[in-house]
C-alpha cells in the first residue's frame, strides 16, 4: 500500500490513487495552514509526483516560504497551483487544444473563475479544452451562434450562476454529456449559489448532471471519469 | 363608504374597490366554509355585482347547495368560478380575442391550470388573451417558433415551474412587460415551486417581474394595473 | 449581429439589445475585476454608446485608473455610474421631472440606496421620477398624506425592507402598476431581506409585482417595459 | 404537591397550577388517543376542576364515547372544548362583554378559526372579548373605520396570515399591548405561516409581541398574564 | 400634524407619536450615514425633544462630529445613545429602582448586551428595572435561587440564546407577563439566533410572548405598552 | 461471511452483525412492501435468528398474511414488532427491571410513542428500563420530584418535542450519559421536530448527545453501545 | 420541423428530438390528466413512435380507458410504462445483459423503486444493465464483496437515501463515471431527500455527479449521453 | 450552595458543578469581553480551581493583560486554554496515553482543529486519548488499515465535515460508543456544516450519537459522561 503519513500524523497521503481511480491526488488548500501545505509539498517532491492544489487563496499563496512559492505555477483567477507538473508534461506531452474533447461553457464573465478551475484541473490531467465564455441565455443569440460548435464536444462543462438557465437550454439542443456547475455569483435570492444549484437539479431538460456550487474541480474530475469510457459496441447493449 | 358587513361579523365586503383600484372584489375560497361562501354570494347578488371566485376546489364546489352551484360558471381546471358575470358582459360586451393585449405563455402542460386562472381572471375583467402553451425552453424550437408573435403583446404572463428558465429566455428576446408566475410543478428540489420562484427572481434577464407561486390570479391583476397606464408622451419624461 | 467579443474572450458585448428589448446594455460590476471593467468601457467608447454600471462599490471605483474614474459620473449611495451619458442626453434631452411618470416610494431612510439605484437607472433611460421617501406604514399618517399624489403616477416602485408592509397598503389604495423591491435592511429574521421578499409575494393586496432583493435596477427595467405599453383602446379587449 | 399521576404512568396532572401562574391546566389533544383523553377527563371530574381542551379535531371528538362527548361544550370552528365549565361560571359569573378588556382583531375570514381559539380560551378564564374580523390592511378603510374603538382596549390580539401587515399598521396607531398571532392561511410562500410569523417579528412598528403560528390559545394566555398587571403608580417607576 | 421633513426629503420625523402610542420616536442607526444621523439630531434639538438612538456601533459613534458625539450619552455595550435626556429627566424625575416594575433576566453573560438595550430603552422612558443576569437553566440552581423574587415583577423580559430554555422554565413558575428575547449568541445550529427564536415560539409553557432576535429595544417597548394597562376590575370581565 | 441474499436480489441480509457491532440485524419496515417483509421474515426463521421490526404501521401490519401477522409480537403505539424473540429470551432470560440500567424520560404524553420504541428496542436486546413520562419542564416540579432517581441510572434517554428544554435541564442536574431524542410533536415552528432537534444540539448544558428526530430505535442502540463500555480503572487514564 | 400540436393547444410534441439529442421524447405523467395522457398516446401511435411514460401512479394507470391501459407495458414499482416498445425492439433487438455497460447500485431495499426507473429508462433506450441492490455502506462488507465487479462498468448509477454515503465510498474505489441519485427514503432530517442530495454534492470523493432527488429517469438519460462519447485517442488530448 | 457572583452581577459562577455532574466549570469565551474573562479568572484563582477556556480566539488571547495571558496554557489550533491545570495534574497525575480509553478519529486535515478541542477537554479532565487523523472514507484504505485498532476503544469521537460519511462507515464496523462531531469544513452546500450534521443524524448505521457542529468540547463532555458508566453485570439487565 502506497500510503505515506507525515510525522505529525495529521496528513495521510495516497500515491496509489491514480491506479485505482484514474485521478491523481489533489490538495484542497482551504482550511490548511501554510506549514501543513509545505509538509505535503515536501512529501510529494520526495515521492516525485506532481500535485494539483485548489482553493489556494492569493493571501495564503503569498504567505508560503519563497522557495515553495516560486516552485508553484499559480493562477490567481482560479486559485489553483501546480507543483512539479512540467516534468510530467515533458514526459507525456502537453494537451493539444486541436484535439480537445471537453468544452467549457460559462454564462457570464463572473463565472470565469470557476471555469478556469475546471480548465486547469483538466490541463493538469493532460486534457485540452476549448472555452465558450459569456454566452448566458438572457442574450440568447450569444449561445445560438456557437451551439453547434459546442455540441461537437462529447463532454460539456456548463458553468452558470443566478438562475442558471444555460444548462437547460443547452440540454435541449445537444446530445453531449453535460456536467453543470452552479456558481455563487449574484445577490438576494442568488446569494451563495443555491438558486443556481436547485435550478440545475430541477431542469426540465433530460440528463443534466450537477456538482457542488463553485466546484469546477469536481466537474473536471467527472469529465475525466467520462473520458475513460470505452467505445460502445454497435447495436443494443 | 360602501362597506357591507354580514350578520355574523366575519365578512366585510367592499363594493367600492373598483373605483379606487380598478379591480373588482374577488373571493378567495380556500379556508372558507360553504356557508361562508354562500353568505358572500347572497351579499353580492343583493348588491347586483358580479363576483370572481378563486381556489374553489371541485370538492367544495360540489358541496354548495344546488341553487348556488348552478348559478356559478365553474372551471375545474383553474378552480375558478364566475357569479353573475353574464349580465355584466351583456352590458359592456365580451372581450375580443382579436384585439387581445395580453399573451399567456406556459412552459409545460402541467402549468396550464395556473395559466387558466390568469386567463379567467382577465376575461372576468373584460380583457381578451391569446395562449401559447407547452413552449418550455428545454425544447427551444417550440419557443422560437412563436416568440415574435408573443413579443407583439404589450403584456406577457409567463407561467413556468421546475427551473423556470422560460421567463429569462423571453426577457432577452422581447421588450414587453413580463409578469412571471412560478408554479409548484415538479418533485425533489422543485417541490412547492420555490426553485422556480427563486430562479425567476435571480433571472439574469432585466426587468422580469414576479408574483407568488401558482398565483395566476395575481399575475392577471398586475396585468390589469399595467393596461391602465396611459400612453407615453414623446421624448424623455 | 452586433455582438462584439473582447480579445481575452471573457466578455461578449451586445450593442443591438436596445432594438430588441428597448433596454440598453448594462454592466453588473460585482465579481468583475477593474481590468475587465476597463476593457468593457473601452469597447463602449469605441462603439460610441453610453453605459450604465451597477453594483460598483466605492472601493472598486477607487481602484480604477484615473482616466476612467474621472470619465464616470459616479453615485456612491446607489453604487452606480454613467459612462458617456452626457452626449446622449445632449442629443435627446434630459428627463423632465414635471412630466415624470414613475413614483419611487421608500419605506425608510435605510432603503434610500436601493431607491436611488432605480432612480439612476430610469434617468439613464431618460425617464424622470418623483421620490416619496420614509413613508413606511408603521407611521401610517406619513403615507396617507401623500397617497393620492402617488396614485397619480401610472407606475410606482415601492422599496421596503423588514416586514415590507408598504406595498400591501399601497396596493389597496391605488390602481397604479406597483413594482415592489424588498431590501436587506434589518437584523434577526429580517437579515438578508427574505422576510421582506416573502411578505411582498404573500401580499393580500392584488396584483403587486416583485423583483429580487435590493434590485432597484431590475425594478426600473420593469418600469421601462411597462411604459412602452401602448394606450388601451376603449371597451373590453 | 397537587400532582396526580394516572395508572398507566403516561400522564401527570397538575391541579396546583392556577395558584402558581394564574392559568388553569389545559389539555392539548393533538397526539393524544381518545382513551388517553378520557383518562384525563375522568381525573378532572374526580378532582372537580373544569378543563379547556384545544386542538380537538372533529374526527377525534366524534370518536369519544357518547358519555364524554355529550359532556363537552365543543366548538368545531376553533376545535376547542370545555368540560365542567358551567358549574364554574355559575359560581363566579360569566364574562361581561360590555366590560371586556381584550379586542380580538382578525385580518381575514380565514383567520377566524384561530381568533375563536383565543376567544374561547379567554371565556374559559372568565374574560370577555370584542371581535373585529376581516379588517386586513389590503382594504385599509375597513381598519381605519374601527381603529379608535380597538385602541380603547388595553390588550389587542391581532390574528393575521399571508404577509400579516395588520399588526404593523395597528402598532403605529394605538398604544395597547399587541399580541400578534400569525396564521397558516395562504399558499406558495405563505404556506405554513412562516412568512406571516417573520413579518410580525420584523415589524417596523415598535413593541409588537408574537406567539407561535396558529396559536390562538397562547395569545389568550399571554393576555391573561398581562391583565394581572397591577396599576402603575404615578410618575417614573 | 406634527410631521417634519428634512431638506433632502430622506427623513420624515414624527413628534406626535407619543400622544398616539405612548412611545417616543426612536432612531435606528444601522444603515444610516453619520450625516443622516446628525440631520435627525438637529431636527430633534430644534423641536426640543429627547431622542433614543439604537444600533449605534462604536465605529459609527466615533465617526460623528465632536460636537454631536459629546452631546450623546453613549453605552458601548448596548450600542445605544440618549440625546437631550437629562432635561427631560430633570422635569419629570428619574426612574426609581426601588419601585421598578420590570425584571430583566438574562441566561448568560453573552446575552447582557441585549439585556442592556432593553434596560436603557426603559430608562429612557422613565421606567426602572432590576436585572437578574447569568441565570440560565443549565445550572438550574442559579434560577431557582431568585425565581420568587423575579415573579414579583408584573413584567419580565427574558433574554436567552442557544436553546433558550430559560423562558419555558420561567413560564411554568411565575404568572408575570413574559416577553422573551432570543439572542444570536452561539455557533453551529445556534448561529444567528434562529434556534433560540423557534424554541421560544414552540415553548411548552403557556403564554410566552416573543420579539425578534436581539431586539431588546422591542421587548422594552412591549413592556411599556403592557405597563399602560389600567387595573382590572374585580370579577369576570 | 454470513451474508445471505434473497432470490430477487433486492435484500442482502447480515447474520454476522452481532459479532462485529454487538447489535442484531433490524428491519426498517417503512418503504418496504408486505411481500418484501415476508421474504425477510422467512430468511430469519430459516436462520433461526430473532428479528426486531421498526416503523411497521398498523396498516402494513394488518396487510400481512395471517400466518406471519400472528407470529409477530406487535406494539401499535411504537409501531414495532418482534419475531421469534420468545425462544431467544427463553435461552438467556428476560430483562429484569429491578436491575435496569437505562432510564427513559419523556417530556409529554405525546412523546410516549417514541419512548416506547426505545423501550422495545432495549427489551429486544435484553436490557430492562424504567420510564419517567410527562415530566416536561414547563411544570418543573414534575421533574424535580424524580430527578435524583433518574440520575442513578448510568444512561438516560430523554425524549422531548416542541422546544425540548428537558434535556438541557437534566444535563445540569445529573452526570449520566444523556441521549436526547427530539420528537415531531407540535405545530407551527415545531412542525417536523426541527426546533426540538436544534434546541438539543444548541443546548447550553454540556455533553448532551442527540439522534435523529423520532429515532427512539437509534437512541436505544446508542445506549447498547454505551453499556458495553468496560469499567474505568482508577486514576487518570 | 417535426413539431406536432394537439387540438386543444395544450401539448406540443417533438418527434425530432432523438436526432438532436439522442434521447426519445418522454412523457412525465405527474400533473397531467388521463385525457391529456391519452391524447398524447394517440399522437404517438399515429406517428408510429414508441413512448416512455414516467411518474404514472397506479391510481392514474387504473383510471385510463381499458384500451390504452392494456396497450401499456406498466411497472408498478417504478411507476413507468412503455407504449409501442415491442415493435421497436423487434426491429433493433433487445438489450443484452451480458454486454451491459451500466451498473445500477442501490444502497437499500427502499431505494429499489428509483433504481428500477433508471433500469426501465435504459432498457427503453436499448441499453442493458446489471443491478447491485442493498449494498449500503453501513454494512460495508456487502459493498466490498462486489466493488471490483461494479468497477468494471464504465458508467455506474448509484442510488441512495438518508445520508447517501454509498457514492462517496464508491468514488474512492473505482474510476467509472458515477451518476448519483439521492432518494427521499427516511424520516426526520432525511425527509424529502435533501440530506442525501447535499451529502452527495458535498462528497469528499472527486468527480461524483448528481441529479435531482428520486430522479432515476434523469440518471439514465445522463448515462445515455455518456455512452455516446467516442473513444479517446491515445496520449494527452 | 457554592455559587459565587462577581461584583457587576453579570457572572454567576458554580464551583459545585463537579459534584453534581462530574464535569468542571468551563468558560465559553466567545461573546465575552477581555475584562469579563479576567474577572472570571480572578474568581477561579481565588477559589483555587482550574479552568478550561474554549473558543478563545488568538485575537482575544492577545488582548488579555500580560499577567493573565502568561498564566494560560494556550493552544492556537483548538482555541482553548487551561488556567491553573498544572497544580491539579501534580496532585492527581497526568493522563496516561497507554491506558487511554477514547479514540479521536478525524476525516480530514481540516477537521483537526475540532478534534484538538476534544482532545484538550479530555486531557483537562485527566483522560488520555489516541488520535487517528485524515482517515476519511473517500480513501477507504486509510480507514480500513486502522479500524480494528479504533474498535478497541470503548468510546470513539468521530470528527468529519462535508458529507461526513466516516461515522456511518465506522458504525457498521465497530461496537464502540460513537460520538460524531460534524464540522463546518467545506463550501457550497457544505458551508456551515449543516450537511455534515444532517448526514450524521440520518446515518443508516445504528446508534450513532451527535453533537452540535464544531463542538469538540461537547463531544468530550459526552465521553466523560459515558466513561462514568459502571460495569454491566452479566446477563440481561
């Protein structure tokens, strides 16, 4: 068993996870102290595995020691970081946008931070993406201009806040797997993203799946699971 | 003051309301006993005014005495009834659909009962309507086929349950006053209509107004208020 | 199609919206970075269209570059700004309060910030308003003194927090279209404005319409839609 | 200690309560079986004390044995019953409406069932009341006609559902102690009475007190506590 | 009508309120700017009436101009201030604790800030109080030591957070009018005070009244209303 | 592994559970059809193990085939049944009330059904109990009469609805392990038992544990876990 | 456009949907009257397309006319029906369980009704499934016995109520696409399925997707979307 | 009675509590001012009793006077402090980990702060503990590695946020008393810890007990109560 515990006994790290689930270990930085994070970084470096870090706020990133901070490939918009990814990409090659199999669709400019978290998670896992941002259905023509193009991707991550009508409209127009991510954009009844979440779950379009509010990372992981599905044989199965 | 109280002191009836607000007195039957309702009917007949009754369930309607039940023009779908409306229409004329100024748009077949409550309320107030039913946005083409036609009506009542994406999409395509009515159609997170309500309030389209869940009557009253707006003068006001 | 995308692909701007819905493009500043905002300003200036910006906090306003900040007509109370409005008003004329068709009624002094957002949105769209502030029904005489005057306006925006009883009382006294805006003023059960919102939706007065909590902008847009309603012909329609 | 337990050990009855709190023992029938109720009746009869029973549904009342059912003075509207009250009134005299010190005000006809529970509870405690029903503020003139009369009662029980604006308006017009009872009348956001409850608690009028939804009994008990307050001495205290 | 509007039209002040309801005008400072507050102070000074100000945070108090800040009698615990009260007390006399008719009972030390708001409001209205603090029922002996003493006051304000069991226990032991104030003390399910509020409303003790969370001011106003009740005549009424 | 699946593959039964957790397999009847239940009964009889069945409504019990219905020892109050328990008790002996180690305390008569579910679950597991019913703290003397007796039991199950103040008061008076069960008794804010649940969780008494609303079975299982705790050695551990 | 409207204008039917989204038209029977349903059946038969009907309660099924009722292949457990499916299967062949690509996993026996809705929906779309029922994690060994077998299916539908821990545990053990369906099984805080829903969305396992409570149909549609994903090319994409 | 009140009358301190309930007095620092805290410290020092202080934030700790701050044994992770504990331990001996009877299990690294509050509370009461951290079930192998070891402790405190599946899985594998503590770790639907709380209460494992969100202190107190249970006699009781 490739389980490694650090000295303080507060972290148990699993380097065998990819074999079992196809997903690499990821570090959820929220609620962890800088020193806990750095202990994890050290462990990963020792083992020679790349890390994806999510929910790493700019403040916490700034509070890391210089050495570790400079080792990270950090994105302030999505609050994500990569550690040791270059070596990995060097070995297996970078994702190729031209062969991308996932479209990331965002309803508004304010949803971009969540969309970028999904994009960065997929890139870390060597999957290219194509983005369609600010295509919310309150200005329907923005979506109809590109819906055929979106429908050519087998997996679509649809990021939307407020009333989150975008996934519903998409769901009636394309046959792709749709993974919807509600966002906490908005005020009043939209505060916190619960209205967006519920609207997606109650969607009158069929077969829309959903993840937690603002969970771009989770949507990307679901896409990774879906992309591992082997081709269907012909006929009924 | 044209306020009339019945003998038991449990009902105070206002026959002067039309003058003040332009809306006739309406009877909300839910929570009233058959005998309370019949006392109100008697009062109205004595005063010679027509009545609109809402939320009159088939069971309660059936439990009225034969005389009163037969006097009512009852609609089981919308659970509404008219008392003494014919005389009124004889005097001022029936609504003329060809000159209708309100479109009633319903997302699904299950929303029809609420749409009909709005339609019947407007008819009672001598306003004709045109209906566009089962045009929910999960099958967008159903709406795009008729959206130009809908946009020609100055007032649009949009009835939708579940995720209620219809008013948002409409709001980006037409300039009419949109009065949205969330409905309690659905299950799980859609139960009770709260998701539909919140989705409408959080709509990313501008200037959508809303009334209570399943309140077709209220939407019709709001339409009546709007139709009393005198024409705008030219230029900025 | 007059849709313009900026270089980063995060904003799609629609300059054709007025033709379709009668409402100009508006920028919702919350959740947008100063640089995203300035990219939008640049786009608008290039196209020669005026902009309304809402939810622009004093902090974000202060963080804009000097050039853009000075170009804005900013109101700290309502957190709104105009860009390039003067030229527009020069062409078509300023709103004339004497010919105003919208009354803005606010229950308490704390509701003024929301009322001002509605007022500024209407002004931007060349509609004059008359304000009736601090007329909440806990001191009923404050409202009864001016209710006849309010009732002469065809459209009334009623802004109220806490228990939001104002729209209900207004609704029984006047026949105008009433667009109620719940506010997040208050504490305890009033926190966030949900009680005000629900009280408005549950109003026992007929035909009150509602928008999201603190959404003065949305109420103004609804008023704009209503003011486009052409005059009613005589007789039943 | 005047505590009496029945044989099965499921009921402990307190006949000493009046001395301590000024309120008689009351039986809350909801959730109790007919046989449990009859055991309590027997206990009360043996002790020679009168009983007030609340939340006794017509179905449960009908399922009592003939002897006990006929011993009860039952009111189907309020779902309350008296046992052995006549003897008590014979001894101390009936309440005298002309000297009544409590006004019961109900916003709508559907609120009457709760108002009657309060009225019956006060009668049982030998306090007369005067009722003002169907005076909700959506038709303000109904209230203003009688508000001076209401204000002459030192204690006012105000029963209202939906948006419950009545207590707020009353609170600004009179100086009486106001005990508000929200009711579960209504649908959509009014369902269950939570909006009415919150609106009362968030009231912008000062010093409105509140009890649980539909709790006419509790409001009456609070009134009884208030009526025991001895007269104020002159000057500041 | 003694209604005075300030120049900006944002405040309407009512100096006639005491006559109607027995309560003086009070200023709710939350949500008002320092300049709005000072305009109100000026108005009150001009009219020669004392003011009670509530929810005046230490920060806002510090931001007032020196002149006004020094004119206020400020209490940082309760966040209340008096303006011009001394003259008033000079005329009519200070409250006399020995003749106090209101007991203020607080469950925990953290509830004291709310209890003090009630105490200060009553003092402003020339009513003396006696305090019983930190007598929550988790240490029952603290309450039983003083319950007889508490029960001698005709009006009891009971302040409690968390599970707010104190009013229930009090309600079974004394016959006074109990006005319960839930507080927002606590974390987890106690956050915001909703559990305390609901526990009070659901109390199995009879006749407990309630006001909004943290609303010590409202409880005091309710006490003032109750203390105006004239003495009961003998016999049933 | 002693896992047995029935033919239809809808039930997997575990007869090895007692060894692992000390608790026997129990059948939760709600949501299971009579034929599913009878398939389980058959399996248990074949294996020769006794069964406890919970949430078996009187209607479902009546719909079982005569043979199985007569084999059950059914209690309509608690909606529980035993199958094959007699043989088991014959082997190991019945619980002895005189040596009982669990007290079951219920606040009101309406809470008895939940208390009985706990009592029956413990009896099935050969643990005797002593009941203290109708000792809610609104009549504090009912509790103080027996609190010393209750405190002699090492484990106390405290069942209470509405505001559930009973566990808090108990928690300050005795040192036993307290397992509180909120019940869904009550109306208005007490509906469904959420207020009781939250009040228990927010209790200001220390170390009160809680289970789901109406979950007498779960409280009994927790008691069984606690009674397996071996004696503490002397001194700090 | 293959859109067909029925005479009453209440239904707009889309027979072109399969081409666009790969999913056939489905009829949601809840909220539709028997006559509305039969009008739809007639339309489908005329067009020669098979129909899947969901949420068709046994009562509504029984109320259909004999002819239509006998034409349906009805399943009372899942409340689903097929119309005209045999002909379709005759043409393209039945699903072959041996080549099934979807596993349906249910935590408890009570979750089977929802699992069967998914199974029937997939069968209608010519996709075979293999079921793993009653493998909830409270008896972990039930799941660990078959988890390797489950992990061989590229798509797993995981149905669970109460605390819905099953999808989380599965998510850490297998790499398949997991579509979780919360169910409304349970009482107290589990009532309505909201706890199960939230637990799934908050899952600490990565990449779990979710649909609405009890929405077996939606989960099956999402599986259909996923099974259309073409095979991944080798290397990073 | 060993109740001591401080001069200001805002604190009533109980030094007799250990005798009654077996638990020492604890100070909940949240909501108390530094000077209130220091008054309590003084009281405790005078009486010669040790104190446990919880929810003492680093900020508040820093704001204490130097003398008191240095007297405290403060832990910033758990926000707890001891006052005067050394003398006490000197007298009775320190807890001995080797003889520990409580296991503290935490699902994730972010839950450690709550786990440490439980650990520190138990240490204060002279009970040793053994910790098992970061063993959440999304990586099931982390738990299965140590579950047998955990099951050897008679009392297990299980700390988990998000979907809190850990207690459910534990409950099916071991027979210890399980006291679960939900934590507020997470975002979206996990915010505030309500999902974790409800998942624990709805657990399909039997006999899991629960305390308030983040309440490590309460869990420790419950463990203390449980550890006082005397040994079971043999046979049924």
